[in-house]
């Protein structure tokens, strides 16, 4: 709960500064990893029941790949290996409590660790057929990008 309160407060401060600077600050960099195993997807159930793919904000002097390795470990307890950059998804702020972001979406796999909950939520696996009705439109767009990417890459490897 404290994390989400701090995130909202940081967003408000950033957006006020951005407003004072005429909107010239860039969006924040975010990362997301989609892990598929045996036709199930790794998700994080956040407080309030929101489902998300593991990921988050990039820290200063951190590459997207480094951010995802860190976020995966922090949020799920799992060690991840990243594969392809699937795509990116911009999101514009819908109010002062949110920041504009650009999220880099990766495909990854588990290489170690033990699944565990964190302060950011509870990790779980869901079958592919349940995702469309349980994901927000934003995360559905990420899933659609991943599925297109997967289909293109499986055609290339044949």
C-alpha cells in the first residue's frame, strides 16, 4: 500500500514540475516481461486485484534489461532470462496522479528462484484463455503484441 501511495505522490510532484516546464519532460521508462510456460502466463496480482505482467519503472542508469531482471526478482522471487524485445507501449497521463510512460515489453523465461509474494503483489500462473477477460485493456494490448511477435517468430523458425 505504501508503494502505491508513494508512486502517486511522486507522479503528482513530477506532473506539477512538468506543467511548470511547459510539458517538456519526457515520459518515464517502464519495462514488462511476458513469461509463457505450458500455455500459462506469469502474472502479478497487485493490491486491489489488478493483474499485471511483472515489471515496473527503470531506475537511473539502468538498462531495460537490468530493470526487468531486478523487477522479476523483486516481484516474483524468480530469476529471469530475457529473450526478444517484443515491442513498446506508450501511455499518456490521465491525471496528475499518473505519469506518462513508455513501456518496453520483453519475452522471457524462468531460469531459477522460487515463486513468492512481495509488497507489490502475489505472483500466479493463468491459462491463456483466461487472460482476455481478466487483464485491463492496457495489459491486453501488451499480450496482443506478444502473441503477434510469437506468431511471427514461430513462422520464421520453420
